[in-house]
C-alpha cells in the first residue's frame, strides 16, 4: 500500500525537521543516502513517494532510527468485538 500525499507530506516535514536539527543540508543527506538534493527536497515536500528503505537511510543520516508503531483503527476494533 502506498502512502497518500498527506502522509508523504507529514513524513517529509518530520524528515526536514530531523535534517535541520542535525544541521545538515539536503545535499548532505542526499550524499549519505545515495540520492540527489532534488530528491531529498521532493521527499521533504511530500512530492516524491518515500520507501521504507529511504526513510531508514534518511533517519540514519540525521543520527536517528525509525520506530514503527501499529495501532488498530477504531472502526476495526469495534467490528472485531461485534
């Protein structure tokens, strides 16, 4: 399942904040991830889909790791109980 544009944009904002906290440029992150500066800019703007691998690489470039938490959607929890 692909992330929606809104999710891409939200992830991109978080990655941009992480990059800025690490005092890195888009070119710095791109060089560490094997991507162009333009790709990093597009990912941060939510214009380019973000794979799990790229997300992990970008987080690592900023000195962080990715942590995923799955939570059952309220409508699914109600249907499962019924």
